[in-house]
C-alpha cells in the first residue's frame, strides 16, 4: 500500500510513473503505475497486474521500447501537423477560387483522386526517421503547437495556390479553359502537398541535416511522378484532365520550390519564436 501511495504522490506532481516488481506486495503498485513491469519468473499476481513482462534479464529492453514509442509519437505528430496545415490552406484556396471562377476549381472526382494519392504517399510516415534531439526527452500532446503550424503554414500553402491560379490564367489562358485550370491545380496541389512533408517532418534543414526514411522518399517521389503522368495517361478523360503545356512544368518547379523554401523559413521562425518541436 505504501508503494502505491508513493506512485499516487508522483502522479499528483505531474509525473508519468513506471514500476518494476515481482512479488505479491508489488501488486497494488503495479496496478497504480502508468506502466507496470514485471519478469517472467515473478509470482502470478505480479504478472497479472503488470502491463509488460520482461522475458530477458535486461532493462535495455525497456529503453528500446521507450525510444520506439517516442518515434511512433513523433511520426504521428508529423502527420497531424502536415494534414492540419495543408487542409487549412486548401480550404482558403477552394473558397477563394470558387468566389471568382466561372467554373469549379477542381472536379469532385479530381479531389477524391488527389486525396487518395496524397494519403497513400503519407502511409510511409510510420517508417520515417526521427531526429535525435526529438528522442532525447519524452513529449506530450501540444494542441497549441499543432494550431500554430496550421495557422502559419496553412496560409503559405494557400498563397502558392493563388500563384498557381495567376500563372494558369495569366500565362496559359485557363480562364476560358476549365479543364486546363483544373488539371494545373490538380497537379500543383498534389505535388506540393506530397513534398511538403519533407519540410514539416524535421526541425532541421530537410535532406541536408535530416534525411527521410527510404520508404517515405520512394512513396512521395512516386506519387509526384504519378500525378505528373495522369494528365497524359489513358485515365485522363475519365478524370477530366488534359495535357499541360511544357511551360507549366517550368512554372511548377519554381512554385513548388518557392513553397518549400518559404515553409522552411516560416518553420524556423516558429521554432525560434515559440520553441516548437
């Protein structure tokens, strides 16, 4: 009972508590702890009360589990930050485009395919590398952190969508060619959303100071190439897509490059200003 009281006192101080025990008198404490740890040679009541039973005589197993848990938490957080900021920006883009265009900015089937491909590319986030400084200490859910990513990076995404609109209308006459506009935004939206994860996934300089996992790199590049191929594929008519002029491919490089560069600057500013992680 005294062991359980110690754990409860630590809880009241805001600690997350693990307890290791193998005897009958460890049962209450194993139950009270956030994580109860026992061994395979412990008494039955201790093993039944524990969350984890060690099969090896080494606490390094716990260390490996803690590190793996921090990696999982970090990768979940990456996806939420990326999805929240991207979707927030897309909402501004759709609302603005719908207000001034004489046609739909993107067809429903194109939105569905765009989201399907984008989500498919992000399934590999679970395999991604996590920076050493992120693993150095335990982390907690921080809604303010995620909200700032959404509020600051979302408009950056929307800004470059509007640049794309201006390029499509001003340089390629898409005001009178709905299919061209829809295709151009479909490609730009898919490529920019897919690649921006490489900036948001780390607090460092992407690719230079922090490299993604090979599966994440392969899926993001593969989905981008698939998005570029679709307008010229046999699926294009069914999706309402048309072949894009080569000049748009050049503009796309500058648009996506500018988007990633500005996002990196804003991210670094947020980390320094708000201490985000």
